[in-house]
C-alpha cells in the first residue's frame, strides 16, 4: 500500500466534494489516498467541527471558549492539516476536552 501525503488544497478539495450534499458532514468520505498521519489529524479536527455543530456556535465563539486565535481555530475546522503536527492537534483537543464533556468522554 502506497502512503501519499496530500497538500492542503487536495484535502480541502476532498472535503468540499464530500460536503456537496451533506450540510453538516464532519468527515472526508474518501480516505484511501491519505497517510495514517493525515487520517489521525482529520480525526482530531473532526472533534472541533462536531462541537461547533452540536453547540451551534460560531468560529468566533469557539475561539473565545478555547482562548485561541480565530485564525488557528479556522485552520483546524477547515482541515488545513499540513499546518499542524499530530502533537499540536492533540494539545488543542485537550483544550476542547476541558469545555466539552463529549470530547472529554472520547479521550
């Protein structure tokens, strides 16, 4: 099996294609081309999107809750995974777990 690392644009294209008909989709449906690391990053980003959808909050509200810059939260919820390491995303998910019982239960 060949492991391929995709660029941000390629990942975003996959996300856009997956979201065409599904308003609140929080995952990429075709993960065959992703490396294991990219799959892990996407799984971590998914928690932020799910939290926003569940609480019906905006990007700005989430950034305030997490005490993170809006631009960083935007990168995470838009799956710009090449900007983050798995370690950094885990660090951010731990911040989310502090305010989200569902995420805390997952961990």
